[in-house]
C-alpha cells in the first residue's frame, strides 16, 4: 500500500471498531520522498478529495463509538440493577429460611420435652403394671378360703363358749354379790359389746381380704 503526503504532513495509523478491538500488526513502514514536481496540482486535488472523504468516515466512526459506549453503559447499568434485584431476593429468601429454621428448632425442643414426659409416664406405667402383676400372682398363688373358714370357726367357737359359760358366770356373780346388780348389768352390756365388736371385726376382715375372681 502506497500513500502520498504533501509537504509538512504526518502519517499515522488508527483503528476503531464497535466491538472489542483486535490486534493490529505493522511489519514495515517505508518513507520515500517524491522528486517529481510535475503533477503536483493533481496530487493536491487527490489529497483534498481523500481528506474530504476521510473526515465524514472519522465523524461516523466517532459517533458510532460514542453510541456503542452509551449502549454498553446502559447494558452494564441494567445488569447491575438485575444483580441488585437478585441479591435482594436472595436476602429475603435467606431471612425466610432463618425464620423457618428457628421455628423448626422451637418445635423440635417442644417435641423433645413432650417425648421426655411420655417416656417418664411410660416408666411409671410399667412400674404400676409390674406391681399389679406381682399382686395378682400373689393373690392367685394363695388360697384364702381356708383362712376365712378358720376365722369363721374360731368366732363361732368363741361365741358358743361365751354363751355356754355366761349363765353360770352370771349366776355365780348374782349369788356371791346380790346387791351388786349394776355390775351385773355392766357385765351383760360388756358381753354384748364384745359380741358386737367381734362380729364387726369379722365383717371388716372379710371385706379386707382380697377376693379371687373366677
């Protein structure tokens, strides 16, 4: 490529693009002076035409470059806004997750407390069940009919013996101490009270004895 420049002009290389600039390499740069004087007017006209053609191209390239920078700035601003919105959403979701985790921890602590209470209640119920089974085995292993029959027989014997010896005792008391009728009355009342008390004790023991259900 050969470029002719008039006197006192400078030569330079520039490159501009709407996209990212690529690498440009210049392998050689040769300068040569033009010794021919003829045709200088034609060269000047050509140079003027080239300059006139290059000026709008430069203006267009600078305008497109400015527009490209504005577009890039707008795109960058839009991306920053989108990132800000995404970050705010992430913060909201994080706060919600923290609140839900706190609620879950509270529910877990409450469930642990209730589980501990249920375990204690289960232990108590098992203890009561063991006691009931032990009492049941003791009751089923023993026969209280013989004890009840023996107690009834003892009470009957005591009652019959008392009734047999009571007239003789009263007669002896009356014969030995006739004027002491009050003592006799007291003895009669005491004997009746003893009988009544024996009967009451018998009934209570009968009720207190464990019953065997068949």
